[in-house]
């Protein structure tokens, strides 16, 4: 018996997903809640490890044993994490290994005056944005590329090629611009560094051609800044 | 010379719009910012006085004299209030008197597990909702009615008839249900008490017919509970 959890969290109050001693982490808070309800020590495996301040709307995690009922978990969890589903999964289900794709969304709020309702929920970017240039950058992403330039130099990653399945900028209204990107797996800071670099193209400080060349194994200093975490959401995980 | 301000605020940190000594109010915070920038004592007139905890996305206020530039105001305002526009208005412009209609929105989040991103932004209502019954209630609202039942018994209001111009429930996705309502003017707690009473109809605890009868001058105890303030947004003000 295994359990599969669908989880939503506001990353603003966490130093990321991964359990760290003495720190408030999503994994720590969830494992404590599940252990408390099931009266067993539980270890979670997660589909997408998120960094400090990164949000999730459709995170998936798994653990061995019986699922705890979602309402019971929500009864003991703090309000910045909610378990949307907690269901039985096939024996051996592993949220990380079985995932075929991860979709992230990065939200940019463009209006000159920031919205009180977007604080901590979107990057405020009241600067010039050439939306056509963003579309051209996104169009270059699908496929298998060497993303060495888009992850920190000091890294635990060993392989630097990743396969992007879809990437698209969407303007949901006049003020919001969102990158939706799905890949089989991501490297650390990859979406945020892609966004920071694309914003340099969109502001005229870098050419679209130079952005495309970065996908061929350039080095970290060649790419742009890492956009802040509070605009980033892990949206969903795809399974077979 | 007069000035017209378009204002957005998260009501969660304010005891409402209206200035009160020793309290954090939207009017107080804004008047202080405008006075600081313009170096004159400024008094604001507002289109829609909002209560403690009620949000605004399109509040309008006016004052005599030159407008202060919006970026300068936002530079000194706390981040839970933003001035979207601060523009010259025709001499004698009065945000309250000149308003032809006020539109409020009330947001209800229906999913069993609350969303961390809807905390303080929507009423969590994971109970039964007969959406057709809500539509029937809303359809009864347009026109001029006696709304005595929908405002507190202890009141400063003298007239209890109000003219509703539009009222509609909209389901923006599976989890969100929103009442959009425009009236020439509203009474205190009117939208929230309409929502609380309509939710009783939608839950089968009151008939649609009894709701419609409340619009003919029933008394406050005849209506339902006042829904909490954090689901309510002053969306926009209409002028000629």
C-alpha cells in the first residue's frame, strides 16, 4: 500500500520543500502532520523539490502505507499548506520517479503601481517588455538542450541536459504575464534564470539570438539574473 | 482644481475606510501620504465607504487642489494600499456625489480544502450550494426594493430603499463562485447580508420565495447572517 498526496502551499513562509533541521520546511510540516494522524513515522518522496519562497498549486508527494484522510491532515496543518487529496496509490508508487512531466508557472505583474493582492504572488516588473521577444524566446525552449547556463555553478547536478516539453508566455489580462513551462525534470533555479534572462531580452538588453545560443551549453555567467522565487509556482505533475 | 484617485487596498489590515482617531484606516493612511507629498492638509471624499476587512480594487476618492503624482504617493504608502491613478478632475468633482453606481464582488471558495492563496481573499464555504437557487435569488435583486432587512438595526441610514442595477453570480472555475452586484448606493453590510442570506437559500435552509419577500421591507432578524468581510471587494465606481 502506498499513498499519493496532492498539495498546495504558499512558499512565502518556508525555506523550501526539503526537510532541514531547525528550519520550517514544507516536507517537515507535512511529515509531522501525517505521522501525527497515522501514528507512524512517515517519509515523503516529492515530485518537484521547490526552493525557499517558491509556491506550489499541484505538488505531488508519496509515502508508504495507508493514506491519512485529507480533512484530518488539514485539521492539524498550518493554513499555508493544504492537502487537496490524499489517496491510496498502487504499491510502489513513487511521486518523483513515476512523474513524466512537471509544469511550472512564473507570474509577472506589469502595472506601474503594484497590486496589494499580488504582493508575494507575482514579480512586480513595471519596465519595458517586448512581448513578441518573449514569445520568440519561449518558442526556442521545447526540445533537449544543455541548460548549464541556467543553474548555479556550484551544483549537485551531474547531467545538464533537460527536455522541455512545452513553453509559452500567456497574457491573462493587461497586467499579468505568465510563463507556463513543462519539462521532464528541471534543474535548480532553471525556470527563474530562464525568466530573468528572457526579461533581459524583452527589455532590449540582450538579443533573442544570444538567448538561443545559451541553450547550447553556455556557462552560468553568460545567462541573466535569477528572477525572485515569489513569482514561481509548481502548477502540476503529469503521470501516465 | 480637484484631484481624482483610483485606489486598491487589501482590507485585512485596516479597520475600514473611514478615518478614526488612533485606528489604522485607509482614509487616514492616504490623507497622511497626500498631505506629506503635497505639503497641504488634504481631506478625501470617497465613493464607497468600506467596513473593517473589506477590500477594494477600484475605490475612487477626490480632494481639492492639485493631484499628487501616483508614484510619489506609492513611495510613501504601505504596500497594502496602492494608488493606481491620481489625476486632475473637473473643478467641483466629488467622488461620492458624482458616482452613478458602485459595483461590489463577493468571492466564495468552494473546494473542500481551503487554498493557501485564498486566505483572507475569499469566504471558504465547502458546504452544499444549489447554484440554480443562487441565480434565482440574484435575478430578484435588480430594481428598487426596501432593504431594511439587510442592514443592522442600529443604523445611521434614514432611507432604506435602494436601486440595484445588476446582480449576477458567476462561477469563474470549479472552486470559485462570485456575486457581482451594482447599485446606485448600498447600505452598510448590505452585500454581505444578501450573500449570507442567499447562502441559506442555496443550502436549503430557506426558500427562494422567502428571500424575495425580504426585499419588501422585512426586518433585520428576518434575514440571514452577515457574511464575513474578507470575501468582499469594492470593484469599481461608475461615473457619467
